C-alpha cells in the first residue's frame, strides 16, 4: 500500500504518495533527507511530526514501537470540548480523562498517512517540484437560471 505524505512548509501543505517501504522503521521526531523520499527533494531536510494508520488511529510520540496502546488522555491532544453524547454546549468537566487507543511512533506497513514539516529548504522551491498542486482553485461556472415560460393557452371553439 502506498504511503500518503503531507509535507508542510510555511502554512502550505504538499501531498505526495510513495511506496511504504521507503520510510518503514522511521519514528516521529526523526529528521530525514528529502532525497530519501523523492530525488527532486535534494537538499531538503524533513521532520516527521505524526500520522495515522489504516484504521484512522493517530500515531502518538509517547508510545514506543508499532503496536496499539490505550493511553489515558486529559485536556489537549485527542480530547474534545464536551463529553460524547452531549449535544448542548457545556464546559468540559474538571478532571475529565478518557482512555483512547493510539498507535506507536514507528512507521510500519500498517501506516497510511504521514505528516511532515520542512526544517531545511533545498535548491528549488516546493512550488516548482509540485506544479500540479500549485494551481489556484477554479470557481465553478454558474449557469444562468432559465425562467419557466408558460405555454400559451389555446382556446377551442
């Protein structure tokens, strides 16, 4: 299965798909050379910041290895403003902690999507390396609304 990479640089994200074996065994927080991902990224230094697995579970930098683990989370990462099932806006109860399942910080064949950020820029800008993603979004064409014309009433004698 291919890995989906999201490479962010100064508020802009670039998407790329590569073979999963290229980054297997790397961990969150590691810095890698851009040429390991794609030859056009020569000179770039990229840091792995996170990711998800095939089931959509996030990778946690605190959990070692590639396995699942249930961790106790408090306010912050992976927590929401209100408890599950409550529709009204309520403040988060003081001391709320939830046990959530996360995946370890090492990239494996089960990983699907990896988040990265650029720490050192290379020779050419990413806009030139990914020209198909550099296009501005086109507004959909609006068709003028046709007025319903009433058929003339025919009188019969």
